[in-house]
């Protein structure tokens, strides 16, 4: 019985997965309602709605920025929505309750309310908040570690989580500031609301995402590691950096009159610049990897060569989706989007398996078969749209449009490349070893 337990836990049934999903959705919904009511009680109803209206302004740009990084190899939307919902609901609720409890306990113990508030903001809040924001990233990588392709996935998941957390926190700060302005009768320009909006929304909207991204990068890098020390050490190091940066940011106002400006200019802006450069670099490297790895599948006949440059170009993918929607409706557009996502995941899976060595081959074989079957089912719809997008974006080499092989691929029946296979339900690795399977070696298998 105990020998079978690991396999049962590793492959939960559909009912178990459904129950877990329902429980998570219920927990997120209840925590979201609880945090909104808690914030409304602290700010008052007018302050709550003013804070809500102002706090929502930086959310779309931040989500768009993290989505732009992740579009090279898109993650499931449900996963990103889960991260955002956890940050806005569960993480914010945990932070408010834990910070309030710890600060009140320190104040009762030391009989010094000001010292308790100072210690709470510098030592307790960074630890509690970064742990709460790291929880969904940990869960995503624990459940989908084999589908994660590296630090970029951690950056995107952490960014969505932190954006949700900052959204709820900004409602609280802006709502409280509006309540103070109502009580004092301050004008608009001299109001606490305007000052809070300027600092939190205009000057430092990236503060919470910046901290949590450090944790996300640690989790993402650990997902590529095979050793226990790396899988534990890298997330721990990322969390430590996130907590340290958060503590430094919270303590900046206590460094004197210009403490905030000094920390902002000497720490926050440079770190933000480095992370921005790193995000752009990771995105470019992913797109190059997609082009290089999919070229192998194109040479084996699974893709038409004209599809490869389109799949390695985000604008071309978007154009292909638009072309498919125009000719076949929303279902066709969704098919192209899913085809592009599966193709990118396949390319990154192959790159990861080649770098991971023989230990990754069993998982690679299973996952590759799933992705290739998904590509097969959508090939007739997505292939022509992607090829057309490659032409319109001028991504093809000269004279490629006159070469039929670029459009159909070698031996492609009815425009669907399937070399030496007649049943799309078969695993890609179940074919004869002498076939043109992209990862088969002449010596009997393995990764190139």
C-alpha cells in the first residue's frame, strides 16, 4: 500500500484536482471579500471608493508590462489570474492581520507605541508581506515545475502577485488619506490624498513588484536545478533579497529629510533598471530559443518552415491571431493563440531537456507527445495564418515565397506535417526510432 502512495500523490485524479481547484477559488473569493470589507471599515465608504478608483490606475500598465515579458512563452491565464487574486486578496489579508497583531503585541510588551510602529514597518512587515506574496509563486512552481522554463516564469508570476497586493494596499493608503482630508478640509493640491497618490502611484508603482520579482527569479532559477541545495538555496536567497530591499524601502523615511530621495535614487532606480534590462534580455533569449528549437521540428516535418519565424515573433503571432479571427471567427483566433503557446512551450521544453541531461528524458518524452498532439489538432487552422503573418511581417528569407517546401513542409498531407505517422493520438516518441523524430539520434535515441 505504501509503495503505491507516491504514485497516487504524484498523479492525483481528476476529482482530486477539481476539489483542490474549487477549494482554492473559494479561499480566494472569501479572502477577497474579507479584505475589501476590512479596508472599507478602516477607510470609510467614501474613502474606500476614492481609494479604489485611484489605486486601479497603475494596475493595467503593470500587468501589461509583465504580460509583455511572458508573451515569449505564454503561461495559462488562469495561473496568472490566480497569482493576481492571491496578491490582492489572501496575501493582503494575511499581511494586514499579521502586521496589526505583531505591532500591537510589541506595543503592549514594550509600552512604546512609536517603537512598535517603527519595528513593525522595518522588521515585521517586509518578512510577513514577502512570505505572503511568495506563497503563490511557490505553489505554481511546486505544481507545474516540469512545465516551468526558468526565471522568466518566476518573474511574471511574482509580478502579477505583487501588482495585486499593491492594488489592495493602495486602496487602504489612499482611502485613509482621503478620510484625513475630509476631516481637515484640505484643498486638492495640499491634500494628503494628492501626496499619497504622487508617491505610491506615480513615483513608485513598481516598488512591491520589484521586491517580489527577486523572489520569483529565485524560484524560477531553482526550477532548472537538479540539486537539492540549488532548489532550496536559490528561493531562499531571492526571498532574503526581497525582504532586505523591502525593509530598506520602508526605513527610508527614517534616514533624515532626504532619506527617501537617497534610497529611491541610489537603490530603487538602479535595481529597477537592472531588472528591466534582465527582463528584456530574457524575453529576447526565449524568442531566439523558440526559433532555434522549432527549426529542428520544422526540418522533421512537424512544422512548415514559414511558421518558425512567425512563432518566434510576438507581433507575427498577434497578426496571425487577427487573420484567423477575421476568416474563421473567435474560435480560429483562439486556436492560433493556443498553437503558438504550445509551440513555444515545446521549444523551451526541448532546450531544457537538452541541458538537463538524461534525467529529464522520461518527462520530456511524455510532455513532448502531449504538445505535438496539440499542434497536430490545430495545424490546419494555425499553419496558414502563421505563414501568412510571416509574409506580411517580412520575416521570410528572399525567394522563400516561391518555394513550396516553406509552406507545406516535407511530405505534409493536406497541409498538416506528420512525417511517418498516420494517427495523431500516438505519442511522438512511440514512432519507429528510424523515423524523423526531432530528438532521435542515429545511435538509438537521446537528445541532441
